[in-house]
């Protein structure tokens, strides 16, 4: 039970559910923080090292020095709470744009049946976890849209940094000309 400032090479994952419906569930291990006392975004990423009864750990604000408490739902890490405020729940499917609705948008491309091909490819992972990088690579191979990992994005002004694997996922959405709510750095 703790969080650790990065750099760590741990990867974020998604849990694949294909049989009932095409979807995936984020299981996040690397995330940014912000301070609810002074509203300062933190400049480093943090690693979720596990939780006990929902208690993840604390970080210290780089600006005001106050502790930033992190809690979760004590299972798959789809979201975290900052300083135990329900209004400060960070949903990773929104922050990281890890939502099947963006996969559905690939069918607007000139390549036929992208979603069907992605769904078929993901069937081998149904009920399992894969990294966001593997998920992105599957879509890159089907669409022939390549990313280089050099782009950086902001999806929420409270956070000044996103993990590399998430930036690369968002880069794929951007290069596919999918309408995404981001600011490019």
C-alpha cells in the first residue's frame, strides 16, 4: 500500500470484455496527481503499488507541501480519489480516453470494419489484462496508422503530465482524426 514517484517502467493495463460487448476496463498503475489545497498540478507521475481497504498512499505537494491522500475502490483501478473527496474522483476512462466509444470512431476511417477486426483480434484476450501499448499496437496494425510517442497531450487542466503509454494511445486517436477533448503540448 503506497504510491511512488516515477520514473518506473510499469505499464497501464486494460481488462478486455469482448464476449458480452466490445469494451475494456482501465486498470491503472501510473497516474498524475494534483493538490486540492493549492490546485497545483504535480510535475511527476506516481505508481500505484497496491491498496489495502482502499488506502493507496500519500504524496506531498511540490508547491504548498500539503499531503495528497490517494484512495481507490480496492479492486481494479478504474478511478482514484484525491484527498477522499467524492468530487475529486478521477475516472481514468475519461482522463486517459480509454473508452470503447473512441474505438467505435475508427469505423469512420476509409478502412472497412475496423471495429470488427479489432474485436476479432481482442477475442484471444477476453477476460484478461493487456497493456495499453499492446491494445494500441493491435489497432495500429489494423489501421496502418503509426505513432512515434513524441506527442504530449493534456486531457484535464488539473494535470500537467500523462504517462507515455497513454500519450501514445491518445496520439493514435489524434492521428486517426478522431474528435478528442485534448490540448496538444
